[in-house]
C-alpha cells in the first residue's frame, strides 16, 4: 500500500467519524433546546452509543498502521502542507486516546458524572465541604491520566494539550503573570476614576421579541448566513457546528437587561463564523477543524468586545436600536451608551464579569488548579485559598462558596486545564484585532457605516481557513508577527477605560 493510498483510507475514515460526531452534535443541540425532559435517558443511550463507536473506530490498530505507512514519506515532508499538518495532528490525537487504559477512562467518566451531581447539590446549599471529597477524587484521577499521557515539568502540561496543543504551563504562566500585575493596576485605576458610566441605561425595559429582532440583525451584519444557521433560546448559550452548511447558536433574553442577549449573540456568532469559515474540503480532518479552544474563543471575544463594545459600532447601531426601543433610549447619546455597555466593577461571578475583571477570574482558577495538580494545594483547602486570593485581586470578600469556588461546573466535570483557554482567547483576540487594524487603517470607520465584511474577510484569510494547520502559538506568530503577549489586551483596555472612567 502506498502512502497516498493509506492517506486516502485514513482521511475517508476520519470523515465518517466526523459525520458520526455531527449526529451527536445534533442530538446534543436538540437535548439543550427542544427535547422533552422525558427523553433524557434515551438521549444518554444514543449519545453513549455513538461516542463508543467513534472511540472504538478512532483507536483501532488500523489507524496506527495507516499513520505508520504515511509518516516519514514524501507525502508529509513539507512541514505546513495540508497532508503533513493533518497527519501530525491525527497522530497527536491518536496517541493521546490510545494511551489511556479503558478501566481508567470508565472510572473517570463514572466519577465525574457523580461528582457533577454532588457539585450541583453543594452549590445549591453553598456547601463546599460536601463537594471537597469529590474534588479530591477528580484531581487524583486527573493526575493518573496525566501520568499516562506523560509530560515534561508539571503534570498540568499533560492536560493543556487537550485544549491548547503545544502550549506549556511555563509559556502560559509567563504571559499570565504579567497580565495579572497589569490588570490589578488597571482595575485600581478604574475604581478610583473621576467618571462613572450611567449603567442604568442598559437595565431599562427591553421587550424580548424586539431584542430578538435587533440581535439577529446584528448577527447578520457580522456575516452570519441564516440560510446556514439559526438562533434558539437556552439557559446556557452555546454555538454548535453540525458540519458544513449548518452551524447553530443559542442565547438567553432578559427583558430588563440589554447586555445578556445582545453580546451573547455577538459572542456565539463569532464562534459560528469561525466554524463556517473552516475549509469544507477538509471537513473531518484537522485542517478543517478549529486550531484550539483558545483560538475559537478569540473569535467570539473579538466580535463581542473589540467590535460590539467599540464606540464606532454604536455610532452605527445606536440610531437603529433607538428606533426599536424608542421610549427606553430617548435622549441617550453614543458616549453614554458606550460607557454603559462597558461598565466595570468587581463581581463574584465569572460569566457575568466585564472585560477588565474577567481575566482575573480565570487567573485565580488557573493558579489553584495548577497548584492542585502539583500537589501543592489540597482539595479541602481550595475554598480558603480561593477566598483569600479573591480578596487580593478584587478587593471584596467572598460571601459564600456558591459565589466563590463552587460557581463553575469545570472541576466537577473533570475539565482541569480548560480555564486558561478563556484568557488565551481574550489575549489572542486583542493581538489579532490590533493587527487587523494595522493592516486595514479604515477598519473602525467601516464599523461606523455598519460594514463588517472587511474584518470578516481578514479573519477568514488569516485565521479561519488554516483550521488546525498551525498550532495556536505558531498561528499567533504567523498572523501577527509576534509571540503571544499581554500587551495588546492591556493597551486596548487601558485606552478604553481611561476615556470612560477618566483616569
Ligand atoms: Zn465562547
């Protein structure tokens, strides 16, 4: 069998697996949108069956044989050719999935599903003590998993690869440490600023059906094609790419708060645009797949913040918003509205945090989970450590564990090392956007005219079309000419908040 034949067989198999996975995606979307509650047991069986089929096929020895026949041949000798990139990534994923003993995988799935239930109960009662033994079990199993994968330096390095291939704790920490110092300083300046935005503007009356009309028109302006998408309502908004020609988003509406649905829709549309910009020809292969969680998040945050929270965006959209919500926005100026949607204050809950405080929430989680994996922090001590660091970073006391270390599902679900992707996404988004502005000097004035196709085209060409052809750090360097840095994000936020808060 030639390398080319092996490659064809391998890519054919992977495309079939992608189709199977997309069936799971559709079942999952339905579960979170329209499925009657009674369907949950059967749905779990359906999802479990498909997941088992996919795992078995992907980890079969045949995949290993095909990879061996291709590796080292001329077909993959050019480092960033599609073939070489596909094989490199498939090998990475194959090795990871075949390194874990079946018994460990099963125990992990069982433990995390029980620990999620324990977490829900603990959160409802704000009782960390009842959750601590479960956290201890999850951490112990995660350490075993890290040992199976193998790592240099700390066990945390073995886990990052699931979210940010090629990244290390050393690289992340170097950037995060600088980010933390500058963020604490920036937040101090915001607190002591001479001006305050009129935040009540966004908490007036905004009927839900009208919010939907406006939100979907913004998504369409961003470039979302409603022939290939739809927007539904869920408690926890998400974006789900079903495959070529079908990527769906969800949102939640609050009739007395404009931000949640509006910026939620812009965020999920950013994810959807990335998915729909991946090369359809490579569907099912790494080159037709997202580069990482962090890169995915960079696309959503770029549209949500750099675009949606810019003044130029509201120069165009505020008059439209006023036509829809005349009585609530009468007399409101662009500057007032811009200030209101950028209001910043320390808060307990990560998912509700503004741009200036958001990353401090992530850094806190990252530092604690890293310490847990190293064995420097015991599960039982997490709440105490959380609260003291929180006071340090945000200047407020955590009043209960539900507002503290019990607020996120991630640790109970075994998703240790996921959190950094959120901040990496914010860092990448600022670095990408700064480069887009440098490449297109008229970009911000395009926004004032309601034109976003220039930006979308730039993202398509520089980021989307590559898929996972480059690892996140390589992609960042290739797109911006610079390694990942905290500077673009800090510079962008400092300029914005300086104007709004007057420091
Ligand atoms: Zn997101």
